[in-house]
C-alpha cells in the first residue's frame, strides 16, 4: 500500500467535500442554514452526468450542474427568506426533493454507457516537489486544482473584501446591515444560490471526475451531510473547512485501499479482503463525523466561538435584535 | 387593509415596531397590476380545522407539481396516480397491504412527532428502525431464546429488545446533544449510516443463511400473528397480511397522545420545545429531557423495526425499509405532530409506498414525498399570516415615486 | 389635533413630515402625524412607550413605509423605500439597540454603509481615517477594536461616527440615554450640542421629561399615535404640562407606601463571584442581604452584572465563589428547581424570550412553576381542567386582558404579558422576589399596576430585589438602594432616597467612582446620614 497514492486519491475525494462544505459555509455565513446539501449534490451529479452523456461535453455538464444546484437551492431560499419557514424542515424537504427528483430524472442513467470525463493532468514543476508534488499536483482532475484556488479566494473574499464584509454583517446582525441600506434578502438569496451552485459542482465532481457515473443515492452516500457537519467543525472558516475536507477524503480512500494489500508494515494485513472488518471500516467516516462534531462543539464552548449569530433566524425588518 | 381588521376590541396588540412580512407598502407600489397581494400577521389563532385544511391543500398542490415532473420524465401522471389509488385501496386485500405498510410508518411518525415537539430534530428514525430490527432478530438468531419458545414469551421479548436497541441508538445523539451540544441532525443522520453497516455486518458475516445476504427465516413462533392466520375460522381473512404490529402502533398512538397532552412530562416537552430558555428558568432539566425524549423516540422507531421484521419480513436482511424513517419525518409534519392524525397520514403514505413499488421511474414516490414536504413547509406561513388582495390605490399611499 | 404649525421664517426645512399614517396589524401607530425640524436645532420627540415615536422616526429613516402622508427633505418631497435612500438624503438614525455588528471592528462597521472602498477593504488605510475622524469630533475609539469589546458609551460613539461619515445632516437619536450613566449622558449632551453648532439638526426621542427639558430647543409630544403638542418651544413649558400632554392625565409621581419594617434576612449573598457569557468576570465579590418586607433597589448602568447577579441567585448561572442563602438554606449553585421550591420567584428582564413561552396558552404559561404539585399534578398525570380553572381565576384576579385562557401569549400586549408573568410569580406566595426591569417598555397605566402588585407583596412580607435602570422607579419603590458597577456593589443609599444629592451620588457610583472621591466626600459631609459605607471590598478594590 502506497501512502502517497492513498493521499493523492484522498485529496481528489476530499475535493468533493470541499466544494460542498465551502458552499454551505458561505450560505451559513449569510445566516441561512441549508441542510439540503445532499439533495443538491445529487441533483448536480445527476444533471452533470446526463448532460455529459447527451452532449458529449463534460464542461457543459459541469455548467448545468452548477445551475441546477443553484436553481433548486432557491426553493429553500424562497421558503426560508420570503416565507420565513423553519430552516431545518425546509432543508430536509430540499434533501428529499433533490434526492427524489434526481432519482426520477436519472432513471436508467446508470446503464447509459461511457462518457467523456473532465480532464486530469499534472502541473509541471510543481509535480517535482518531493512528497507534496505527487500528492497534490500529479494527474489530478482539473476540479482538484479548482479546489486549491477556491479556498484562499473564499478566505480572502470573506475577510478582506467589501462584499465579504457585507456577507458577515448580514449573517451576524442583519438589522445593522439593513439600516445601512444593504439588501439583506437579496444577499441571502445570492449566497443560498452560491451554496447550491457549489453543491451542484460537488455533485458534478463526483459523477464526471472523481468516481464517475450515476449510482442513484449511493453517488453521494451521505457526503452532503458530512459537509454540513464539517462546516461546524470548521467554525465557519474556509481554511479549516479545506483541512477537514481533505482529511475526510483521505479517510474514505484509506478505507477502500487498506483492504487491498496482503501485508501492512511487514505484518499480515488484518483488513485484507476481510468482509467482516470491512463493514466496520465503512462506518468510520460517519463515526468520525460525529467525533469531529464533538471536538468542534467542545472547542466552540471553550473558545466561546459561535455560529454566525443570525444563523437560522429569518430577518424581519422592524423586529429587534439578534 | 380595512378598519375591521383592526382588533375588534383593541385587546390584542402586537408590540410596537412589529412589521408585517410584506405589508401593503413594501415597495411594491410600482406594480402595474390593479390589485396586489399582501400578507399580515395573524392576531388570532386560526380555527382548529385550519391547519388540517392547509395540509390537505399542500398535498393537493404537491400532487399537481409531482404530476408535472412525472410528465416531464416521460410518464403519464394520471395513470400513475390512478395506479397508486387502485393498487392501494382497490380491494380489501390491497388495503390490508396498505395497512401493513402504514404500521411501521405510524410508529416512526410518532417517534418523529415526539422528538419534534421538543424541537429535537431526530432524523435518525431510519437507523433506530434498523437497530430495532436488529434487536428483535438477535433474540432469535443470537439466540437469546430457544427456537421453540412460545410466542407468548417470544413476542414480548422481541419487542423489548427492539425497543431497547432503538432507544440505545437514540440515546447516543441525545447524550451528545445534552453533554456536548452536538448538532443532533447530523449525529442522528450519521447514526443511520452506521446502523446500516452494522446490520450488514451481521447479515453478511454472522447470520448469513448459506452465504446469502440474509439471515435464516425466523421460526413461526417468532412471527407476529397476521389476519390470514385466522382464515380457518374466518374465511374472509384469507390472504390478509395485516399483523399484530398495527395494534402495537395504535396502542403507541394512545400512549404518545397521553404523554403529550395529559402528563407532566408532556407539558415539559412542549414547554422546552417552544422556549427552552423559559423552561430552564422554570426549573426544568433540559439535558435529562433531551436524552429521555431521544430515547423514547428511538424506542418507538425501534419498535417499528421489530414489528416489520417479525410481522412482514421474518428474517434479517438488508432491504427492510424503503426509507420509513425519513417518511416518518414528513408524516409527523403533515400530521402537525398530532398522534391521531399520524394514523391517517401514515395510511396515505403507506399507499404511496405500496403502489410506488410498481411505478416507473422508481424514484417517483420519493420525489412526491419531497414535493409534499416542500409544499407543506411553504404553506406554513399561512398559519402565521393572513393573505389578502387589495386594490392598488385604495388608500393614499406614497405612490409618487 | 393641535392647531397646525405656524409657518416660520426659516427658509430651508431639513425635515418636514405631513399627515403621516402608519398602521401595524391591530394598532394605528401614527395617526396623521405632523412633524418639522429646523436647521441647527435639537427637537425632542416625547411620548410614552408605544406612543409611536420610534415608528414615526423609522418611517423617516426609511425602515418603514408610511401608508399616508408626505415627507419633505429640504423642502422637496421624498419617498424612501430603504434606509439607504434616507441616508442618501442626509438622514441617519442611531437606534436604541445599536446597529453595530459585534464581531466586526469599528472601522468595518463604519465602512459597512459607505460606497468606498469598492472591493478590497484596505483596512489599514481606513483605520487611520476613522481614528482621524474620531479625533475631529472628540469621540476617540480604537478603530481596530471589535465592537463587542467596547463599552456601551463607546458603541454609541461608533454609531455617531458612522452617521457622520455617511454625511448625515439630520441625526435621529432613539432613546440615546437609556443605556448611559448620568455622567455619560452629560458627555453625550456636550457632543450633541457640538454637532448642532456645526449645523447639524438632531431629533431626540425620549420618554424622559427631565432630559428633554435639559437638551431640547423644541418638543413634539405624541400620545397613542397622535400629536398632542407640535414643535413647542421649551421656554415657558413646564414639566407638568409636558407630562399631561404625554400621558393624558396628571402623572402619579408618588406611590403610597407604608414605612419600611423589615424582618428577618431572606436572601443573603456572601462574596459572590461569577462570569458572564463571554467568560469574563462579571461579579466580583458581591455581598448583601434582603430582608422580609423590604424592597432593595439595585441601580446601575446595564451590563454591570445585574443580570448575572439575578441569574446566580436564581440558579441559572454558576457562581465561581461565594454563597447564596435563601431563608437560611444554602442554594449556591443548586438547580433552579430548588430555588423555586424554596419560595423564590423571579421576574426576568426579557418577558418574551425568558419569562414566557410565546406559542403556549395563558394556561400553560401560568402553571409553569406550579405544574409539579397538586392540585395541578397527580403524580405523572396533569389535571388539565384544574389548570384551566386556576388560569381562569388568575386571569380575572390579575386583570389579564385576552380573549380566552387558551390564547397564546405571543398575542398579548407587553402589559398583559407582564401581568401573566406576575400572576405566575406572585400567586405562589414567594418569600423572595427578584424583579428585573419589571416595567420596561410598559405604558404608564401598566407600570402603575406592576408597582402596586410589587408593593402589595412587600406588605405581605416578601423580600424584594428590584433591578432597574430607571432611577425614578427605584426611588418610588425601594426602601434602600444598592449601586452596582462592574460587578461590585459600590455603595448603599438609605433613608430619604429621592434627593438631588442622592441622584448625583448614585450617578458617580454608577460610573465607578470610588466612594471617597471628591464629590462624594462633599456629599458625605453634607448629607452623610443618607449614605452608609456599603460593601467595603467593592470600594477599596476598585482602581
């Protein structure tokens, strides 16, 4: 078992979570909790794959996935921003809606044959760096590189730009933003859309790049929910979100790859095609999410960090306070 | 707005500064239409029938939207719906099958209702269901009781183990929430995936029946009695699969209703659910109640798993639930967390699941469930706001812009 | 309606509002209100809570849209659909609850409303500008400090700076003194006068007559959404006249109160320390007693540990050190339930979020503390009929005005909601009552009712701790007054309370002056018998 190869694949797998987590992070920073990530990812994966099959162009598939994810997120946006409904229930509803709709529209897609995928390539020079080069810059999908770009950009955007400042204000204290003429509702619609688009992108990253194909609900296998958990772990910070995503990606790969070799560190590999232990290995990402949540929540209590103060509450002009 | 909408007696007022969601003058004055829709907060409780009318309307609208998507996906919506109706209510036999599907739904619906009352988002009923099935199976397969045990002992013991296993699966997220403030939505959901793999481990590795991915069939003494078992005395019951689980579910309805509306604990649950700060201030122990409610909720879902495994499947296998646990969420919401309404809604969803098995594309029932929940949550604002239509310019407004 | 304003000789009128009508469901908040503001004046908008002052100004600030009437700014009709429009027209409002994002820095908060910078924040550059601006207006604040780290007075300065940078010519100050100590109020008044001297115009919303008399050039009085005095010059108006215009009848400034005859100590605090939600020390060695049959007032600027103190007493907050005893029984860090069962009742500051459960019925709200015992509970079972019977009785006894006992309490007015809470808290015959801001936001009639109920409990022998920011309320109800500052009891006022000397003393203690500072020493010489040494550790330790 080659650790470098596992990490390399882990970065690729983690990219899926990265897009979804960053998207949800931006949405939550604006004060809207969208639990429908899983549903939006399924929509993205399905629409990307079916578009790529229909047109033969994976880039078009990517675009459609982004639009589809963003579009379906607006269902949640209207329900929670305009109609001020409970964001938890609405997010659940979006999960069902996304899953159901993608199952219906993706019917038969799993047998649709081969499709051209998004390109993978190495970055010259950078791939020569020892250890880091093979892990991060060798034969990775274009989406992985996009992920590298996204993290610092989003971090800078949130903390050092004017729209980023507006985003923070709207999520922390919408009344203050509103009093200065910042359109709270419009910004929230926008960031729910961005969250949906990135979830769609995450879905497309699965079906067109990392583990190509359409396997109904197994395509995402709960990664949307893990992303929601990672946002809490990340304390709404994109750099921590990236760290968590790649860690989880590596874990997922490790679970698959650890069952392959007969020996491990010179000893007999207890996981070697062991179906019994395999089931427990597969529990790990989910158990790990819970553990990560415990860590994140305890840290939040200790450091008195918190979610964006207005997260989950509708903004009604004239109603006071947070 | 007209004057008669001002409170008749001036008794009930909103605090100063409470603005309507989208009052008549929220900047829509530029509309070219001669009428506009406005919303204003309700000042009186709506009548009792109103929430149910809204639920009904939401379902009707959801079916309409579902029909559009079915047509878009190449199906015939009318044929699909007609098929659902026929295949689930068409005869006594299929209605009995519908009831069989409704039985676990009632129980998981109650599980969700109880937790949601306290604003605990237990969306792990699916996993608790799986664990309930596992617990009941363990009685037979471990085995805890010998194969020739009398049903009078077998069934209560299986119930007990199903309930305990489900309660345990509810305890974990409840404890983490109470102790570490871990978001229960995600933890319960993660517990679902763990439950599936846990069961799979036993199905594939421990209790596999000759290498198949299922356990051996339970002995007849561990089956819940079905109506068809009494066909010799009452021939009309021949082929009817409804089983004792229904009685268990209906008993649970009464118990949950009693807890919620007639017990001290139910009052505490409602109080914490509405305002945890006030509850804390009134001396309630929120952490203990969080764990307890999650356990009882898990126990109900576990009982659903036990009922399904001993009443229908009669063996432990992978595919024991077409997403009952998730449907329970929608049922709880559609029934407005009312235990009695849960029964009715469960029958409707039982029909949808039963008939949905034969409908193509196969995702339709799931999608319709999603659309129903979306419409339902969207319609919720009708509970808080009244909608009216007024003529533009009926009042002197700041239209000069 | 009063006669319309006589047109005056000022050519440009910064703000003129004519016939403003604003409705909320169930109330007519502004009923054809006229208001005009002249350049370079401080115009007070006076009225009770709920009279429609804030609503009118929210209309002017673009937060609400009026249903009728016109607004003229600089003699031109305008129509604001958002606060941004108002700001562009030079109108800025400093809200009672500051519109500042706590997690952002001072500079970021000021930049929020500006056109500049276009995209990149360039914080260093703007930090310098903000510091310079603060210098210019005599309002220094650290531009890089996060707002939550600032004191309330500093936050108010940030708000003012924000409005000035936005180019506000008209400043609306909504109850700006509510959160300030008397000395800070004086400083604010100096700032406001300086701004007027620069040609700005100020609208000063208040329900406090004294302040209006002190600062305003003219006053407009609102009562129940209607103007009762339009732009009257302050010269030649008496306090009594204004009070009558405000409440529609002569105000009862004095309550009948029997002489204080305190009994045994009911509540005893010894050297109590506690932390606030941010983990910072908020109580530093508080000790005092409340005896049966007396009202002890606790004065202080908001946020000096009052809320934490009552929470510690109640059991809602852990104290890190010290002891709390109720009727001789130790209740330190015991569950809330134990305090309740030992006869404690607590009227929280936040009626809607802490004191009541908004979507539950009146019945469910009044039994919140009594549902555990008979006659309402029989073991596990709750007797709903009995609960409703009791609720019905309380509804009549406490004159709770609501359609039925099944009405959810979120539909009640503030005064009625407070009566529900009082009914619950008082009907259990408590031996100790902690009342935090029991009359905040209520109209005069309701305030009087609350005061009477509390005094009746005092007669009945309950020990009462009254936490309030209204000195008038403290003076009229208390038998003695403690002053708290940064978690320490600074001193105690006894004897004849309502004297101007005491007001000054309390004000000094509220701002953290040591007991033996100059002004106070003088006070001690003049009226020393009114002041007792209070808590020594609170005074000596303070820097």
